C-alpha cells in the first residue's frame, strides 16, 4: 500500500476529479492524501476516502511537503496551472524540490499522471516498499557522525 497525494490548482480541479474517477479502481488499494478542496471534490465524485490537509495556500502544500521530506510519501499528482500566478509559489517550488531530493515520483500534468498510474497498476512501484523497509532511523546508518 502506497501513500499518494493529490493537489490541483483551481482551474485544474475538474481535470483532477475526472482523472481520479477514471482510475478510481487503481487508487482504492492505497492511502490517499490531498489538499483541502481538491480532496473534498474527489470524495464527492468517487467512493475514495482521502485524508485532507489544509488548502494549498493555507499550508496544505507544506503539510504534504513535510511527509515528502521524511520520505513518507510515495507519489504525488499535482495538476498545476502554469498560466496563472500562484500566491504561494515558494511553497510549490519547495514541494517540487523536495520530491527531487527524495526521489518521489511527481506528475504535474495528466499525461505524466497517467504514466505513473499505469505503472502503479502494473506493480512497478514495489521499490518504494524497499525504501520504507530499509529507511535509516535515528541511531542507524543515516546518522551523521
């Protein structure tokens, strides 16, 4: 079971709901997270249960980012609106950077999201289970001495 987060800017929320609805059967087996309104919209249109964080501009992106920083998130689908300036752009950039640092698969458009979901459906993310199994903790190999 993987932890998957959904984030969508306002003009991308309908697209996110349509996408999640199309692949609902894949997502039912996983722990799902999202920013506030996006998660509410998905739950209204599907049978999926989603842990909702705050709205993105109110800190939801950062809450998801905290899980990414701890390598506790396995995949993010973040449908960004590249044509609209976002007031919380620094938070968005920080989340994208954290995904790169931790090697967390991240889709920022439906085309890439579909590739990730099809791989998820095939079982291609078993390597994330190994990441969790061998994740160094305090007092283990990850300590800086």
